């Protein structure tokens, strides 16, 4: 369970922003979405390779 202590003099909006960041970093929502549909291990590997190729191409384009 995530806990966010509101510091003295801190606004609720700022504390809420810290809570949302903690929640996003735990990747709970991403895991729930992944479990909604089964993907074959070969499909997962293919997606990982495609993502790596895209990142490499993107970084290469940024250097130029």
C-alpha cells in the first residue's frame, strides 16, 4: 500500500502529485492491462525487439 505523508506547509495538490508519481512508478496499472489479454511469449519477444529497433533508430536520428 502506498503512503504519502503531507508535509507541513505542503499543498494537497503537490502531495497528490507525489502519490500519482509513486503509483505510476509501481506499474500496477500496466500489469492489470497486460493481464487482460494473453500474449504468446514469441509475440512478447517480437514486441521487445521492435521497440529496441525503434529506440535505436530514434536515438540515431537525434544525433544527426
